[in-house]
C-alpha cells in the first residue's frame, strides 16, 4: 500500500500538533510517524517539537536498513547512529528520532499506517508506580475498550532506541500470538505511551482515551479502590457488531 505524500503529511502534522497542544509532551519529547509505501515512512526528526513540527522536520526513512539492524546482536552505538543517518532517503534531511527503530517495526505490521508516541503526565503517574500492570490488563469503561482494545501491552523499562525497539517487537509478537490481533496501545514503564493504527484517527482515539482512562484510574483509586469491568463484559463489548460499526464510522 502506498499513500500520496501531499495527503499524509498534513494528517501527520495535524496529529503531531494536537498531541503537543494537549500537553501530552513538552520540548522535544515524543514522536510520530506514518507509512508512505512499502519502502519508506516519515518520522519526526530528533530534537524537534511536536507542537511546532514543520514538514521539513519530518524525515523520510527507508525500512530495510532499520529492520535489518534490529535482527543483529551486539551492535555498537556508532553502528546505530550510522544506521539512523543512512536510513534517510535524502542525505540533507534532519537526523531521525532515536526511536525510529520501533516506528519502522510497527509500521511494517499489517494495516498499521500511523504511530504516535507521547509522555502524558497522567499515564506516567501510573507507569512509574506499582499499579502499571493493573492498568494495562484491565478496563474501567466501555469506550476504553472500543478505542484501546481489551488489554494493552506493558513493556518493562528498556534503554530508548534500538534496545527498546527489539523489546517492543518481542512483546508485540507475543501479544499477537496470544490475542490473535495487534494491540492498539503499548505502555512503556517509566517512559510513556505508543498508539498505532490504520489511520491518524485511530492513533488519536487510542492516545486520548488512554489519557482519559489514566485520569479515571487514578481518581477511582484515590476514592477508595478500583472497580474494573468484568472480563465477560470486556469481551462482549470488544466483539459487539454495533461497536465494530461505530469503529468504522469513527475510522478507528
């Protein structure tokens, strides 16, 4: 599948700006990406700001070199840096984010065309606590299931960059084997959130709902304890035909 660059760039910029304007990141935090075709994708450049991101701060990268390095062991920091620079389709482009490796992997998955990564305070309050697994494995409200799926992937803290990308690949593939589908939300312990989907709307919905869910989770816990939806109800909502129709209408 390929996309018109003139069409996807405004969508990726709008998604990036929204994440920045909603305070989900500050300074150079977070990154976004989108697939262009089977060979290339756009990703936020290193050190750029999501709220003020411009088109020339999105770097067009090739999948092949990045994915190939993920299959190697004992790579040096110099090799990682060289790979990031050589993955650029244009040598004059800005250096891509250090997280470009996990964007390359996630965008290579079936029907995944957009990826967003942020550091929301509400979610990180949980991801820096002992309740992170409880948050990832449970749902409190029906719309959280619709937008985020029945369960999220929780990744232990791993050094950002190539090592993190490898761990994300390992745990997403295990999730895919067990659940029979891809996750909508990946939670990074002591770090942040990744959402992925076929459209910017899917990435946006999963991200904003994760933030909302975190606020509800923290509030409910402070009021005396959490009350999760039962597993039977989560499975029913996840598979209801009317909810699937609503997902299609919302393009999520």
